[in-house]
C-alpha cells in the first residue's frame, strides 16, 4: 500500500508540475497606446520590439499597438523607439500590461540640435545615384509573405548603403519599386541611418524619416522627395524602406519589393527593431543625391 501511495503522490506531483510549466508558457498579449509625455497626443508609427526574441510591431496611425508572445517571461526586455523621442528599454514587468485593456505609455521628446543652413547652387558639385530600380525580378523581399498575417510583419525593413566617399551629399529623392501589392493601401516609412559607431556596416542612429502612402494594388515605382528636408550626409549611411501600416481587411495579401540576385548586398530585418542581416542581392531602391562642396 505504501508503494502504491507513494507512486500516486509522485504522479500527482508530476502532473501539477507539468501543468504549471505549461501555464507559464502560455501566450502573453501586450497592448498599449504610445503618447507624447508633454502634449498627451498619440504618437503614430512608433517601433516596439522584444529584445532577443525577433518579435516586434509598429504602433498604428492612432498610436495603438499589440504584440502576442507565445513564450515570454516578465524579465524579457521591451524596447520602444521613435525618432525625436528618448528610447525606452525596460523589463515587461515594469510596464504593468493588462489583459483587459491597453496601457498608456508616455515617451519624452528629445531636444534635437539641427544644423540649419541654406544650400545654394554654388555648393553643388554634381549629381549621383545609388542603387537600381527594376520593376520586376524573379527574386523579391517580402514585406508580407504568402499566407502571412500582415499584423505580424509590421516593422519589416530593408535598405542599401550610400557612401559619399569623403565628400558631403544632400539626399534629394528616394525611389523604390513594389512588385506585388495584394493589400492595397499600405503605409511605408523611408528611413535614413548613420553607420553604427560600433557595429560597422550596420545602421545606427536614425537621422531622418518620412511617411509615404501607397494607395493602390498592383506594381509600380514610387518616389519620395526629400530635397526640402536638406539632409546633408558626410559619412557612410543607410537608406531603408519600412512596412509600418496597412489599411483594410485583407491581412494576408502578398506585398513584395523586387531584388536582383546574386550580385550586390543589402541589409534587412524581419521584425520591428530586430537584428539586421546582410543578404545577397540588389533591391529595387534608388537614392538620388547632390554632391556638395562647402569650401
């Protein structure tokens, strides 16, 4: 009887332990509203990522976001980043996420020292273009892959390197091609990053961004003017295209940008604030600049 009793006790203990462990691995939903600490206004298109999980998203045009984690602990670190605001990094437990309603997260503006000056024709030494702009290719980068939910792919991003080669340049225009767009109205963001001071050949600090709307299905070339922004670069930088929002109910439509393979190299990441990966190929992104001489 003692042996049977002990075996039964051990079995119950194992069942409870397995049950508790399974419970701790249940999915966790993080939802919130990003607002400006001073104005209390929502901040659209803020990047949110879970460090070392390769999971992230982007807040929508009203500042709301939602992330579902299949395996998470309160010690996991969440990162919140938006140009012009202080970056936040803290354990999930510090935010007090609720299952019943989104929490409010306020972020503080950064004081940005802008070097403003007027560029006249005398400074312009010449024109130059980086990248290529084919409309079609056998290969492509998928902002939203086949049979994938677009809500899980917000923040996907790819880009090319531009190098002034010891001179200074002003970015005039960024163009990119969309090979397939089955969703329709999509919001992209054109980003410009300086090279990371530690991780060479990788994007570091973001210095500029501009939102661009694609409103129709199908393929096409899209151009974003940046000349009025007076973006002057004097070092190696990266220009990227990021998928930040979509509009409508077709969450599984394929969205791709053509890539010529195998020559060339570009960087991409598959989640908001995720790790940058070096990939073979030349994506359909072209950057037109003016070479400047301020001497």
